C-alpha cells in the first residue's frame, strides 16, 4: 500500500523552482506553500520540507482527538490537513462528524460533495475510497 509520503509526492509532484499552484499560492518542492518566489531547491531539500509539512499536519490532526482511526484513515485526514490547512479541514464539518461516528460511507460521500471533490475529483475519489474502506 502506498504511504502518505509517497501519495503526497505523487499528487503534489515536484518542482525545484517556485510556481503558482491552482489555488494561486507560491509553491515549491512537493506542494510546500511559500512566501518568496526567488529560490530553487533540490529534491533532497524538498523531501525534508515535505517531512516537516507532514509532521506539522500530523500534529494538527492529533490535536483533534480522533484517535480511533486506522492508519490509512488517519493518513487521509492528515493529507487533507496538508492540502487544505487545518482551518480548511475543519470546514469539512459533516465529514468530521461522520468520522467521529465511524460512519465511513457518509464521511467519504461528504468528501466528494465538497468544492475539492468537484475541482479535484480524481484525487478526492482516491482519498474518499480509502476513508470508505479503511485502506
């Protein structure tokens, strides 16, 4: 099974130079949002930045108290925090409520019935299926 880091690398791609992501943010490496567009980085540095970003998203996830999830479902939540930020993830209120109830089908349906589900159906479908089936 693909790890969270492998999936993020595949989904985010790699750029050694800054670019504007579809949401309009200056981004570098593997989807790392930045404020300065005048630098270039190596894959090794991008990998380290990605590890830090995953660690931050994981810490933010842990602060939510959703401890009874499988690793795969935790990773979906962490990826959504990485992708949308904690504030953005918290906007998935119905999805989070379904996760708290362990209602995986509703959680997956709510993920798809979102702006991200409509704008990025391929990526969100993959995450929703992991949420639905647990791996």
